[in-house]
């Protein structure tokens, strides 16, 4: 498995940092430029939906980082029942076949860092806006920032799990960057310890910021509070204004 990780890093590192000129696929046949998307709070919400669509793609949590490669590496499937691209890549005497590597791992790396570019782009746009820009003021701005930083921390953490040794086997080498700005054409590679520390900072910020909204009752936060309370955020509601963003 160590050989797998080494080849992953040496062959696909440079392929993942792509330009986001058109920024975001909102629908299959619709591309919206950020200069239009960020003109009002509704555009920000559309962009946030777009980020979650990317997170749910087959290359990320809609497949490979859920029941795909992550589960294969965890030996959750019988070898004989694995598709050939996984079987040849993982189980055949530790050998590595470039065609299967590219088929499975390239999309993960590229989609993850394209998604991170979109996350950072939107996060920077949110941070630059005054509270009054958002329909629900500072409350809405805080939720945007917390969710985006939480997603950023989660993605980097899972990339670390795939492309670097576990902390207990940390050798001090630099395996991947932690991308915190957009654009970042030459991100600095970091050690396992440094990536873990940055991911923890983002995730703890998200946890502490969102807790006051996700655990709030109607009397704890100002109206209109319904889009932030657990009954709506986790159970769904038909009374949510501006759509289920």
C-alpha cells in the first residue's frame, strides 16, 4: 500500500490545480460567472449549492470517498467481486498499473482541488461582504463561513488519509498542500502534522460557529430563524424562504 501512495503523489500531483474561470457548474448545461453569481445573497446561496453538488460528485463523497476507493482500501469488499480497476490496483501482488491508477485516483485528486478552489473563492467573497449584504445579516454570513471552512477541513483531511501516512507513521515528509486562498497556482507542500493542524483549525471553527445555530430553539436566535434551526436544517421544511440553500 505504501507503494500505491508514493506513485499517487509522484504521478498526479501537478494535475489537480485547475483554473476556475467559469467557476461553477450549477446545472449540467448552465455555467455562471462569479461576477454575476456574487452580486447578491441569492447568488451566494446558489454558489453554496454548487459547492455541495461538487462534494457529492462520483469522484468525491458521491462515490470514491464513500463506498468506492475508501471502502476498497478498508478491505470492505471481497476481492473476487471488485471491478477490475480496483482489483488490479490494490490486490495483485502490490503491482501498480498506470491505466487503473489514472482511472481511479486522478479524478479524486483533480475534483477535490477544483472543489477546494471553489470553496476558497466563495469564502473570500463572503468574507469581503458587509453583514448587511446578506438577507439575515451576520447570522447568515457566519453560517456561510463556517460551512465552507468545515468542508475545506474535511476535504483536506480525507486527502491526507489517501495520499499520506497515518500520523502514527509520520516521517516528516511533505505530502500535500493545504489550500486556503484562491487562486493559488503554487501551493506549498506540507507535512502530515501541518495539514492535520490546519484541518483541525477549520473543523473546530465550523463546529463552534454552527453549534449555536444547529442546536438553537426558536427563542434563541432572532427571526426569521426557521432556516437555521434543526427542524429545518436536518428534517426539511416547505416553509423555507429562498429555497433549500
